[in-house]
């Protein structure tokens, strides 16, 4: 069934932290019936003061929030999709729809093929060029969408949502640009709404939870995870997707210092994977597996101070990771270094940290470098030891320093 109502406004409302129509109504000082009308299939244009309040609270213009241009607007502006109108928020150029012909059915096949290629390239290509390619592909998707219809439109919208999700992941995990990632993920959620793809919506919402969690804002992270789980319940979620949601929430709780809650969530995720499900995982869920869950677990055990358990878990992960999982390997090596630093073995810690740097020279990953820097800070009491000085020579060598600053 196709999505109904103004799902763009709804997506922006949820992303801004207003998880009910009543919550937004209270923030705006209007009745909930007014918000309900704005989220209907034919939303009336708000009064000027309400328009200003909506754009201020939700951070987007009226077209991006799903409101049709008022009478007298230029034709090219009126014919743009909301997604195209909002692409400037993620650094995309808007394209006049007159330049795009009605799309044939094969357009979805072709657009999806590039999306799949970008998905695979994420694990081996440097983030900057892949991000540029993903942004360009999203620009194309925004141009194709207005002239597509039916299943072709839904498929292009879903591929566009995945492309924007990839761009948002690169911005957050590889480029460390949280604000930019938040804007991109909002566009991804709106595209998922165009496709009425609730599972992709759940994945996007879960990614948005990382942003407040990294800032220690637990309540905001939990609210976003609640929204993600709600979306997942609406679809045929696989065991892997449900377990990943547990893992994301565990990561958020760990970041906020609640390791006991995090370990409970990871235990639940392990049970979910063991039970399995009759539903297949979406093709795009390539960032999670039982091995990745174990990596989450090892990091949480480390943060909880369970050092022997963390060491055993992380060594098992390192052995199980495939040769293409270079980014994850750097993170695990960094966590193993942190285990040894906490255990009072600076030589072993430096050994793992140097291996992580070797991996990062081959495939850059900001999260991996963050782990190494955390280890070096933990080794401050041992700064005069030879192994720590050797680590500094690697950590602050010309190539490593220049590469880190360039990214």
C-alpha cells in the first residue's frame, strides 16, 4: 500500500524529536487537529506565523515539509519534488524537472544498480570520493523521481533513501560531521516515506540515534530508537534487523555510561539471532552479522571493565572477520589495544595500536583512528617507555598526520 498523508512533515517531526502530533502542537501553540490537517494528504498552507514557527522548529522550508507551493509560484518551482527542493540541505544541486523526461520502467533497474555498487564500495573505497559519488547519485535520484510513477517511482525512492543513508553514514562515521549527517538522514527518511519502506525507515531512524548518543544525550537517543522499533514492527523485520536495533541501542547506552543496560540488550540480540526468523534480511543490511554483534559486545565489556571477557570476545571477532572488513578490523584492533592499556600492559597495547594504524593506512576510517587516539591518551602514564614513543612516531608521522588532517 502506498504511503498516504504528508509523510514528509511527519518524518521531519519525528527527526526533530516530536514523536507525536500532540508534542508538535504543544511546541507550536496550536491544537492537535491543526497538526493532523497538516499531515493529511492535502495539507493547507499554514498562517504566516505558523509557517515561521514550523520552519524554525523543523529546520526545513515549507516545500521540504510537504506543503504545495502557493498560487502564483513559478512553474519550475511548483513542479519540483519536495526532495529536490530540499537537496541543498545535504549539498545537492536542485535540477529543473523540465530537463528530465518521463522515466521508463528500466530507470529503476539502472538507478538501483548504481546504489548497489556504492553499497559494496563502502567497505574498500576511501570515504571522500565515495561520498562525492553518493551525493551525485542522490542528485540524479531527486531529478528522476518527479517524472516516475507507480512501482518505478517507489523503487527509485527506496534506492534514493539508501543512497542518502550511505552519504549520512559516511558523514557521521568517516567524516565526523554530525550536523551534516543529521540533515542527510532526514532526507533519507523522507525518501523512505516516498517509497513507503518501513524497514528502511527503521534503519535510518536508528542511525539518527547515534548522533545524540555520541553527545551523551541519552533521552534523545532512546526516543529515536523507540521510533525505529515502531517502524520495524510495521514491517516483516528479520532477526538480523531486530538484533541490529538492539546492538545500536546498546552502543547508545554504552556511550552514555549505562553498560549494564547495554550488555542486557546485547544478550537479547544474541537470543534473537539464535531463534532466527522466517523473514529474510533486506539486501542493504550488509553492515551487521553475528560477528559484528560480538564486536559491539567486546567494546561494551571493555567499557564495563570486564577485561578478560572483552579480550576473549575481541580476539574471536578479529579471527572471524573477513579480509574485506578492513574498517571493522581497525576498530577491533583499537579496542584490543584499549583492553591491554587498561590491563597495564603498554607493550601489548602499542602492538595492537600499531596494527590498527597499519590497517588505517590501507583503508581510512575515522572511528578506527578515534580508538587509537583514545588508547594513546590512556597510555599517558607510560609516555616515556620505548613502545609508546614508537607508537607516537607512527601516530604522528608525516603520512598519518597529513592523512588525518586531510580527512
